[in-house]
């Protein structure tokens, strides 16, 4: 009788751990990172975040990058080089839970680089 009780207890523990691990992977909360790299030639943002924060990230992208007739970043999945109406040129990879932006400083103004730095700070605050 004790053996059956012990075995049942072990199975319940294993089952509980299995559910916990699957839930943690689904939310993506274990893989949160935010990196900004800057050199003389380039400014880069790289982020892996909880997919539940995707809408917030998209709204921040719209706030800093979108002008009147530019396309919205909300509900988009991108992996492209982009040129905006204000002649900003950059690479972006964006999907739920992942963001990468590379801005070539030689192709963009100092003001554009400063805007991207402000955007990076706001993204960091919303992701971490």
C-alpha cells in the first residue's frame, strides 16, 4: 500500500512539473533580453521578449517611426530593409516576441539616430 501511495505521489509531482515547464515556454517569459549596440557606423537594437508585450512594442514603433502616411507596425511581421517617407533607412525584423533593428549612421541623420536612441530606452522600459 505504501508503494502505491509513494508512486502516485511521484507521478503527481512529475505531472505538475511538466505542466509548469510547458506553461513557462509558452509565455516566453524565460527568454527576455534587450541589447543596444552602437559603433561609429551603426546603431542596433535587439530584443527577445514575452509575446504578450507585442502590442506595446508595436505601438512604440509607431510612435517613433511612423509618420502620417507611413505604414503602421501594428499587427505586422517584418523582415526587410525599409525606407520611410522622411528618408530614414534601416533594417527591421519584427514578429511576436522578437525585434531587431539596424540603423546605418552614414545613411541617416544625427537627429534620426537620437530618435532611435530614445525609442530604444522606451522599448527597454516596456520589455524588461
